[in-house]
């Protein structure tokens, strides 16, 4: 194992992790790598053997108190040799004293517990073919037209740390479509849909209540004309689960949202679609 060299990825190398994630069936977005690089470029690590990629991981530091871990992948032909633990330890070290979150595959929960992670709740990916809805309801506007400060303030109620750089990149990324609903001058719901290797993913989808979430969701679906859609929802939000099921979507994948410590209270009843399993 001493021949494994671990270093920070160059921005253009984040695509390696994204491509490996696609090969694992995680179905990343077409523009995810550029958006992810905006958060914490130092948080993407690659392990190399003889100059060739052998393992990847990310642990992006969102703030002085919170980080999120993802893209933990060892090349298939090299698994079981300890390379994963080496690069895992490097990622944890990058986070320092921060509380770390992750969305781990269910089968790895016990391994993550060994590193101090505890289960918070399960996330479920729902997928299926959806018909194009009617024209969006009145009041829907482009998310880019909403002041970013308002989006950041709403996001702060559903995510453990401020992430202005990520939100700016996510909303403005080519191919991403964002919709929002304002009521009485305030933001009550918003979401983003993006093209992926397979179909489109909606994330985030956040709203004050299910009715508002449905309005925003309908506008997002109309923007792409329907088709194959994936929506990741916190299983503890029963309204979100019901919304996915009523749309005709079925569970196709599950993760365990885990943390190494306490985070600020979140309004998970507002989360109808998780932004991304890789960065939270």
C-alpha cells in the first residue's frame, strides 16, 4: 500500500470521480463536476498507483463547522487492498474538527459507524417516466430572477451550512433549469432540474408545504417536457414520499444520511428533493 500516492485533484480531474460514479450507477448530472469544484477545490482527492487513478473521495468543507463526504470509490480491480482506507483517512483529515455528513449506501453503514458516523435518516431515490404536465401555474418565475440572498436564506433552513458559491454555480449551470414560487413577497418554494447520464434529476426541491412543492415540481417537469425523472427524498418526510409515489415514481436506490456529530436543526419537512447525494 505504500505505493499509493494521494493528492488533491486538479479541477479538470473531478470528472474522473464523476465518471466513476456514473459507472457505479449513481447517475450524476452532466455538469456536476464544474458545480462541485466551486465549493472546495482542495476537498477532492485522488489516489494513484504508478500515475494511474486508483481511488477517489471528496470531503468538501462548507464552513468552519461542517463538511460533506462523497465520491468514495476504489477502482474495481483494486478493492480489498486497503487503498480505500488510506484515501478515506486523508479525506477525514481534510475536514479537521468539522462535523461530517455523507449519504452512504446502506450496506456500508456499519463501516461508517466505525469512523464515528451515526444514522440520521434514510434517503430514497424515486424514478420513473413522467408525462409532460400542463403549462406552469401563475406565479412561477425563473429561479435566477430571485435574489440569491433569498435563496441562501431559505437553503439555510434545510442544509447544515451556508453554501453560496455552490448555489450560485448550481442555479446558473448550463442545462440546469430553476423555478421558484413567491407569495406575498417571500420565497415559498424553489427547485432545480438538470440533465443526467440517464434522464433528469430534480434537486433540490424545497417548499413550505406539499401543495407548493407540487406547483414548483410541475413547472420543472414542464420545462423539460416530462420524460425519465429521478427525485431523491428524505424518507422521514412523508409528504415528500407521497408526492413521489403519486407522481408514479418507484424506489430505485437508497442511502443512509449520516453525521459524525450534532448539526443545527433542519426543517426537513420542507425537503421534497435532496440536492445531491455527493455534496448534500
